[in-house]
């Protein structure tokens, strides 16, 4: 059984889970079945080799914490804006150059960690709408004065 099949099976056996730790699984992709975890509040995908996220990530409407640190993400899907319960997003040490405009639809945020990112641009109006952010971490020059 391949790693992705093992993760798919784990997800399907965890449909009522509130917490799922898939950190350091050496994942290069995430199965679409991740979107079936309606009750999930905390998802840790840090320390993998993810280059992208499936659009189904946007179906995790109960998700409060999403840990994506230490992957190889180059972008985030627009569906990230559908995570209206999201309070904490850890993106440090990926390969992000920009954030999707839909990130401005997240109004419950308290923490965003962008340390180690090489962001060259941020969505203008949308970032300014994130009034609930109380802890912002980022070292990119494009972030100076914006977050």
C-alpha cells in the first residue's frame, strides 16, 4: 500500500475526528478525501513535501488551526478563503511568493506565520480586512507595515 493510500485510509477512518496529525509523513500530495472531515478543527501537515493543497481543503468549515510549515508549497488554493472558522495559519518555511486574494475572506484569524517566505506581493484590500489578526509573523520586506 502506497503512502497516499495509507493516508486516504487514515482519513476515511477518522471522519469524526477533531484533530488530525499528518506531520512528517513525507507526503508529496494530499488526497481529496481530506474534504470529508467535516468536524476537523486542527490539522497538522507540517514537515512534509507538499507542493500544493487539494481544492477540497476548502470544505473543512470547522477548521480552526492549519499547520503547513516546512513543506514545499508554492501557492495556496483560492478555496482557502472558505475556511471561515480558521484562527491560526502556519505557513512558515515554504516557497510561497504570493497569497490568494480569497485570504481576505477569513475574518476569524488570530495568527498567521509567514516567517521564511519570499513573498513578493500581497493582496491589497483583502489583507487590510483581516482586522482580527492579533499575532502576525513574517520577515519578508513586502510584509513590512502591511501586517
